[in-house]
């Protein structure tokens, strides 16, 4: 099942639990706006190249729309639609005043020089500058983009609208980016994990962890788990996978990956088949990479007692049912990986106020938001007698539905 179908299915299930008016339910699913633009740029060799850029703006009932921009050759409108919708529910679960959006350009950033990427980003911004904005739609980095991409968008947007640091988040610190933003998603995952384990009478130091993905989210999560006394027994990324039942020395692995750009041949663990990581012996499994990795083929073999969805949509609905029957507790993506967008919100607030916070305050506020959201999800689970995924979806959908009705939507 693709990401859009799975997201729609979860939404419809939540809408039924909440007893939403069918017309309101249909209205909440339909995106506010879908933008598609052609971006033509001169390449370094003088030839012209054209790329398709787009932005799906899903909902703005609770505030400006928010979501990443990805540069990827297989930018799929269906998937981006699903991710824009997920952002609507995710920002509502975190209780930050945003709606959801997502966008991107169909290109392979590795095939483009820095100057070509800059030209492409500036042309894309020229085409959409009047449809984004501080109080309209606030982009952020995603797959294939970074702080530098946001700096170019900020500069190009400011040519039309004056200096506007709050128009994007995930910027370089020197241009108004927030301290703590880089680590935010990984740290949020750890705060979410702590809340779930505490609810079940356990702590990170009691547990063995396996992480699929060792990029921005996975590497930070592994670092914070290690610092809290947790034992990381397996990690993987696109370069390979390794395991050590006695626990991997995460600081040494981070340094090795930094120096060599790969996990391969790291001496502190044995190499393993990356597919085996999802079913290895561990207490907590944290998928931090691609969607759909847990499916009906491998779900029955998962040995973890807890799954923390640091990636977007890592568990398809078939696997969800199998794992639930096994008694595995799944902390859903729309809550577990919301640390990134929460600190993006803090960055936006700091830019609007023109007053920057220190990192301690950023992390303290992130901890407060993550813990509060967990308890609100648990309250919805109790009210509706449902699992954590439906607890999160009913919480998010209910908040957006209430805001929509209060603003004067008529069925």
C-alpha cells in the first residue's frame, strides 16, 4: 500500500472513531492548493535544462502551512500529497499553530553542481514566492536539500518581500537558524521513547536498540541513546549494516562514519545483512530511513517489543495488524518524529520576535512539547479505546476539524 492510501486509511479510521460529518471528512482530505511549475536553468556547460517543481499545500485551518522541500529524481506527487497531509496531523498532534505542506523538484542533486543547484533553487523560489510566506507557507529542508538551500530561498524571497528570515526554517545559524535544530528530530525521538518506556515501567538504560538508518535522525538518536546508557546492538544505512550484541561504541562509530563516509569495515561490530536488522534480537526497533520497510513479509519475524517510527510511514497497515496481534507497541510517526517540526516552530517564533534562544532553552521546550503530546495521545487512547496510532490520529484530526468548524466551515 502506498503512503497516500495508507495515510487516507488511517485518517478515515480516525474520522469514524470521532464521528465526523462525512462532508467535513471529505473536505479535510482535499488539499488546499497544488502548485506545479517548470524550472528552466542554464547548466554550467551552457545547455538549458528543465525540471518540474511543485508544492502541495494541504491545510491552513490552524496556521501557516509547514513542510519540507525535497530534491529527488523520483519526486512522486502521490507521496508528497500524503506527506503534506501527514504534516497537517503532525503539527496538530504537537499542538503547534501550523497546517501541512510538502514540495520538491524532480532532479538528482548529485548530478548538479553547487552553482546549478543555486540557480535551480532561485528559479523555483521566483515561481512560488507569492504562494509561500511567513504567515502563509513556511518551507524547510528535506531529502536532498539542506541549510544552504534554505539560505538561497530566503535570499531570493527577500528580493521580492524585504528581509524575511521567518519564511523558511532549517537555515544556517548565521542567517537566523535555531540552535538545536540539526539534532531536533533525533532528540525528539529519544524524548518520545523515554515517555513510552516510562509508561511501561522501563527506561532507556534497560534496553537494547536497533536503528535502521544512520543519517541525520538515526545518528543523533543513537548518540542520545548511548549517552543515556542504552545499548545500541545494530545499526544500518545505505553503506551497510553491523551488529554487536554487547553494544556498539556509538561515539567511535560516529567518528568512523565522519572520517570514512561509510559503516563498512568498522571494527567495533560484525557486518550483517541490512534486511536482517528489522528482525534482529532487540527490545526497541527504530526505523529512521525509508517508508514501508515493515510489511506483511517481515512483520511476523520482528522480535522488538517496541517500535519507534522515526521515519515517515515505515509500517504499512498489514504489518500494523500483525504487530498489534503480537502485542508490539508502535509509537506512530506523526508523533515520534515531530521533534524536527517542533524546533522549526521555535525557529520561526525566534525570527518573528527577533530574539534568539540558547540551546538549553530549545531542548527544554522540545522536551516539554514531546512529553505533553504523549500524555494527550494516551488520553485519546483511553477515551476511544484504541492503539497509539489511532490515539495520535484522533488527537490531530480532532484539532484540525475543530479549528475548521470554528472558522466557519459550513457542512
